[in-house]
RNA sequence: GCGGGCGUGGCGGAACUGGCAGACGCGCCAGGUUUAGGACCUGGUGUCGAGAGACGUGGGGGUUCGAGUCCCCCCGCCCGCACCA
C-alpha cells in the first residue's frame, strides 16, 4: 500500500460523499425538470429502527437504478417515505407508556440514518410519512370521496377477535393454524359493524389489466388466483315436502355452480351453517341436531375445520328440508356442511357427487345416492369425474360434451325463469376498519338522526388526541376519550359521536406513491398534472410478500381515484414494471428478530464500508433469488475494492501503464466492457456486471492500464459502489463529480473483436481450437477446420459426411 | 388438490438466441514477498486417468450435425393459494 496516496478508508470516504450528495441535492428533481422523467420507487418501509439486510438489499437495487438512470440522462424521481402507522408502535406504547408518535419518530430517525449510511440517494424534500397530519388530511379526504361515490359502506362482518390481546385482528395477523401471530391465542369470531371499500366493483378490471403489466408472471398469477373469477350459473331451488309436494310458504334459495351441465346428477344440496335460511327451513325433528351442529362449527377453530383427520360425518348435518331438483323434478334432501362458505357465491350449493369429489365423499358418509352424468373415459378408476365427456343420465343433455351441455343447461334455466348465467369472484370487499389507535382516523360522525356522516373537507384532518392512555383493554383509547368522542352532526348540528375506528394501514400505502409526485400540495392530495408527469412508476421494487394485498389495493386505489377525477383519468395502473427481490436468509431460515439471527448491516458498514456491503448484495446472485447471508463472501468484494483503489488512485499506482499496442488492446477491451455491463444493467444481471468488472480489473493488472480503461471502469461501477468511485474520480479529475458524468457509450467499431478462437468439433466433440479472423466466411472456416491435424486424422482420407460451419466461432465435422 | 418456480464443482453462482460447461467470487493447494502473522502478488483447482483421452449439468428416453438449454416420462426440493362449489 503506497503511503503517498493513502489507503482506501471507507469510513472517511462514505461520510464525505454522503454529506455532499445531501448538501448539493444531487438527486433532487423538480416537476419542471427538462430531462425525460423516470420514476424509481422502492416499497416504502415500516420504520422498525435501524436497517436490516432486507432493507439493504432492497434499497441498494433502487439506488443503483436511480444513479444509473440519472447517468443515462433521465430526471429520476427517487422519493422515500415511511409507512409509519401500525401495530408495533401501538404495542410498544402499551408496554412502555411511550406515545406511539415518539416511538415511531425515533425509529424513523434510525432508519433514515441507516439508509443514508448505505449511500441511498433520495430527494429528501419529498419525504412522506403516513402519520403526518398533512397525509392524514388527504387520506381522509380520499375516504370521503369514496364515501360520496358509494365505494365505502358499512355492514356487519364476522371478524377475528383475539381474546388475549382483547382486539380485532386483520386476516393477515391470523396464522394458518388459527392462532394470533402476536399473542398466540386461538382467534375467535365476532360480529361487528365494519367499514368496507368496494374493491369488488373493480374485480374484472383488476383481472383484465394485469395482462399487459411488466410484472413477474408469478405475481400476476397470484393476483389472478386471489381475484378468482369463475363462470357458471346461479339458479333457484324451491322447497318441497319429502314427497315433492310444493312448500306452502313458497320458500326457496339460490345456488351457484360452475357445472350447471351436471344438474341432473344433483342428489342433495348443502347450505353453509351460517346461511340465513337455516333456522327457517330446519324441521322440528332435526332442530336440536342442527343447532348443535351450527354451534359446534362456530366454535371450532379453523385448523380443526380444515383437518382431513376429522370424520366427514361430523362435518355435515341433515336439516330435514327438501328442495326440488328443477331438472329432474324430484325432491332431494338439504344438508348443512362446514365446507360450504357463507361468504362465497350464494352460500349454498347443489351437490353432484358423480362429478365433484367433495360431494362424492359427503354422499358416501351420509349414504346419499350418486348419479353419474358424464361418461367416464375408458380405464377410469377414480371416484368423482371432473373431466369432459358425453353426458349421460341427463335427459335432453345426453350426448352433449361439457361446453355444449353448460350452454344448453343455462339456456334452459333462463327460458324457464329459474336462473341465469353468472360470474363469481373469490375477491371480497376490503375490510378497512381497525379498532386501533395508531392509524388514520376514519373521518365519520355518527348522528342519531342522520346516521354516518362524513366530516366536512374543511374540518379535516380529524386527528386523534394525544392525551390518551394506551392499555390492553380491547378497545381503542379513543372509545373512552370524551373530548374526542363527542361532537356535533355536520348535517343538523345536533349531538353526535365520532367514529373511533382507524383505517387499515394498507390505505396509506395505496396512494403514497401519488403523493410523492406532489408532496407539498396543500389544496389537494396531489395535482393530477404532477401525477400525470411521473406516473406510472417506471420501476417498482419490493418484496414478493406484498404480491397480493398491497399491490392489489394500490391498483384499486389508482383506478378508483382516476374514476373520481382525483388522479388523471387515463392512469389505470400505478406500477408499469415490478421487480420482486429475493429474501435474505441466514443458514437457510428467514432472518428475523424473533429468531435472533439478524446480521446487522451497521456492523459491516463500520468495518468494510457501504460499497463493499452493496457489492456483496449485488454480486451474491440474481436479485430475484433468495440469498443466504452465510454464503455471501464479502471478503471478495472488499478485496476487489482494494484492488480497484490501487489501480485507480493516482498516487497508489500498483499497475503499470500499458504501452504501445497493448494500450490500444486494453482500450478496445474497455469498449466491450461498456457493452457487456450496460446490457447486464438493463436485464437486472448485476452479479454478472460485477463479475465482468472484476475480470476487467484482473486483466488490467496483467496487461497494464490506460486512463480510458480505468475511467471507464469507474463510470460503470458508479451506480453499484458510488462512494469509492466518486472519490477515485475526484482524485483523478481535479475534484470533478463522477455522479454528474454521463454513462459511457461504447464505440462499436473499437468494441468489435478482430481475432477469435474457432472451435473445431468432430461429431460434436471438441477436437481443435484455431485462431481466426473474426470476419471469415463459411468456406474459409470449413477449409481451416478440415486442415487441422485432428480432423485429417479422423477423416483418414475419406470425405466428411457433413460439415456444419458457424463462422467465426465453430465448425462441426461429421465423419 | 390447483398454480408458479428450481435441480450445474467443496460453496454462491455463470453459460442471454441450441454451438468451447463451470465466467466471477469464496474455499482449498503451491510459489513469491514479509522478521513473523496478516495483507498483497503469481499460478493451480469438475471427476477418473501417468498420458492420449474418457466421463460430466437430479434420473430415463427423444429431437438435432450439436442439448445445461427444446420435447416426453420419472425423482427431489422451494414458494404461493388452498373445502371458492
């Protein structure tokens, strides 16, 4: 290490350049910036304190892209914010007595410092946090717009209730085994009055608009499955006596099916245990059993309900009621079963055991008849048959295949006024109420005379009071805060009570990316013109764990806001391109606080510095893949940065300059490197981009360096390791700022290869290598190949059976 | 069960459109430098074989002049949804 130049000291260099970027506003961009716009966005973080490795990975990719696109001449919008409402702050408040705001703002400070320390570059003027009263005001304004448009409504819902923490939980806080992720208690069901967003109005559009998005196919598929469109028919079943005599009261219910073609095989039907008609249709003889069954299902934890261990006979119950199968005119019994869900379709199904395995199993357990309505293929040895085939035992549908029989059966239902074609979605409306304190208050006043009334726009934001005591009482402290609770009705001025529920924090993350476009706006959530300039986000980066909820909600918000005229009308999708990065694991398991296997990025920043840490993440493998930190060799990256320093630092000069022809060859190599690395950046192949830069550095150590080659290397590495490259560039170029330079452009003529190694194969096996001119034609390649000793040997005087020439890289001689 | 993906050295991975398998890095081995250690520099490193060479991308088959890459079957692993009628 040369004493004159000084060694590579990341502590000093990182801090120097981070301060300079911040002070000079290097990555600030105005809405009238003359450069073409490009919007890079990392999913904004929940402020949990100092950054963990997942953050580092995420924000390294985002920062790299910001710097790269800036060098390519774009005005890059790269904002950051914090998803600062949420459960952990509230739990900490209950545990320690700290106000959630103080707790949260401390965590924001820590995460902000971490982000700065990895060198992430943002336009800090655009900072948006969910708990900021300015954000709350516009979240509430949007709620009111949705309310006015009928996109918000209130209804009774069965929600998850944690009996230990005494609170309602979101679905995502309930584990697969039916226990709460925080308390571990078995979650109960409770009926409460809740607020919903009518996302199902957009189900079809949310499905259709996925197709053109440049998103991982996996994420699009997950969303399609979540939306869960299915086509079929809905029709009416009329109650009757066991002998088929009409029900004197004329009662009926409707069923949804995707297989109306199999209706002739309906030998019973099934209602959900909580179907509203259950009590009404149950016969007196069956009432005791039915009531016991319904009570049992309600009390049974989800996990037990789903268990395949349970005897089927315990999962259903006869009601004693009968309905007429309209296709056959015969009566069939009505059962209850826990596998029929009240919330999907009509909460009632016709059962066709011949063509549905669940119905088959149920029929077996209850001794119900099975009628096959589709001809089994030869050799079929299964039970229920769901495939295609000619219909049998189906009256006028006999002989038709599935598609024809579906169409004919629906026509028949329509003609007879019994039912109609029907599309159902699995997607439910979005339950947004949370009985929590640390969230955006729902801006509603309940008036005894006028019902729920929105708080007028000019009275927003509705802010939660600070003088509350957070206790695990099962209610938001707002419920018992008299000053907050009591207000007047905006319509009549009479006494009224404030809504005490807050909004799901997914509401905040459903529009924050729009606010980033116009964060200072005091008249509206954002100016549609500002949004039109930047949106949609050109590159969105985040974890695949948000593949469904956040991304679906944000898409819904964008569409709804566009339809309401809040966002530009033509903005139908928020995120044009999505990249989901892999998770950081340690020794195979997920890194997490609870597992106690966190590797603190700050410890690495203290020693190896930001550039080595970033490089380690970039080099470890494809960005989309999970990475096991145990196998990441930061040593190689640290070593490389040392080599780079001794190559490029003017006074450290460990590499001699290339002389004469060698210099020209090195420069040509540099042009090829530009092509290679640029291509790698464009296709998210950063591990190979790093590899190419390492290989080139090795090459320079061997062949000698040139000013052009080293400068090129620094430019290409600038987005990946911005500190060391900026420092080296400044030392080489009289204080010049690397990150204001343009991305290098390869000279195609110089990059072109003149001499290449041509591979000669005999029968597809490698036999010779020949140095040839890159411009040779097929005839010349063949001539050279046939003249090589191994080929002459193999031919032994005979002519080749065939010669395949792919000049200038390969010739295959078939003998 | 349905959907998506993956399987390459001791390890992370590379091979983009079918054309030199294993780039780059870790680790390991040897040499240099150093008082020594560390750091650094150079070379080597898929398996078998003294060598020529043979074998080699989870297993089996196929297409092709040529297959890690395309097709079929099987095995194993990961992820998502999971009684959605």
